[in-house]
């Protein structure tokens, strides 16, 4: 099983250009049927708060993800904005499609980035979602998607762990001003949850911020499986589901989790 993390310079509010760039990058990646492909947050338009414009691209982006999954025979996870009819605010989604193009999971980002004014255009989701990544001859790997700023909230990951998550796949537009936080928090999420963590960032500038990539794949002990710099590239890594299960059995720290109520002493 391989995961393929696609890091690229997202063209601002230009889905056609971004769709082509994703396909061009994946053309040279060793994608096999049944693999997992992960794209950044709002990969078709960038981190735009112009929901009135970007919502019009949602159906087109969903179709692209489905066709890409069918063409490559892979699971494809990518981010896109949505807005319900009559709503003033949108939701920031991370959607996963099966190799037949059907929807496996449609997670809405729980934590809008208020410091970056995301809450002015988007409301937060209200549930954690998981999906299965089938593995040869063993039980499927349980995957939990997350989006960018979610990374700063470990309780999301802990609750997903207790629901069976074994791999966290995070798509982001994480700016270079806090790049060190990105890497550190991803490693922490892997270690504390004894889980694989895939963090897919973008690179290049948008009209407001600069991004330096740093896409990274981590094993359940926090070990580095692969990492990119600021280049446009696909990071392809082997994922062995048995390794996360073996580590959790050998060092079962996760079983000692106690969740206390906020007002507990």
C-alpha cells in the first residue's frame, strides 16, 4: 500500500489549471490500484474567502476527484469549499472518493481559522468522520481526514483514535510564518495517538500569504517516512497497516486515555 501526497503551487481561484497540475504531477508517481492520494486544503482554488465565487466550483471539483479516483483506481482525498442553498457561510470540506468514484467520507473542517478571518466566510463542521482504506489480506486501515488549523486541536485526533483511527490525513494551506509549528504538531499527533500521520501542504504564494510546503509522512512512533521541501512534487511512501497495530499492542499507551469533562477538578 502506498500513499501519494501531492504538494503544488495552487493557482488562485483557477480550478482548470490546478486540476491539470495535479494530473501532471501524478503522471510520474508510482500510483497503483488501491493506493491513497491526498491533496491539499481547497486544492482547486486556494485558501480563498470569496465563497460566492468558489462555491460555483464545488461540483466541478467533486467531479474531478471522482474521475481521478476512477482513472487511477485509487482512493483520492482532496479539499473543497461548499455552501448550502440559502446559506450565507460555506463549509471547508475534505472529501474522500473510492476507486469507483463513490463518496467514502465528506468531512467539514471543525475549526475555522479565526486569526485568518476564515470564520467570516465559513462555519465549522460538527462531527469527526472516518473511512476505510482496504488492505490486502488484513483488516482495512481506518483513516481520519482533517484540515489545516484542525491540527492545533489534539482532542479531535484523540476522539478519532477512540473511534478506531489508525491514520490521519491532513490537507492544509499552512503559511510559512508558522512552518515550524506545522512540522512539530504533526509529529506530536503521530506520537500521542500511535498513528500514521500524512500532512499535505501547498507551496508558493497566494495574494495574501506565502507557503513553503513541508509535506510530510510519519509512522506511528513519530518516525519520518518521507518529507518534501518547498518544491512541487509527489511524496510517495509505503504504509504497512500491521506496523501501527503491532506498536499499539507492544506499547499500549493509547489504552490509558481518560477523557474528563471540562469542569472536572
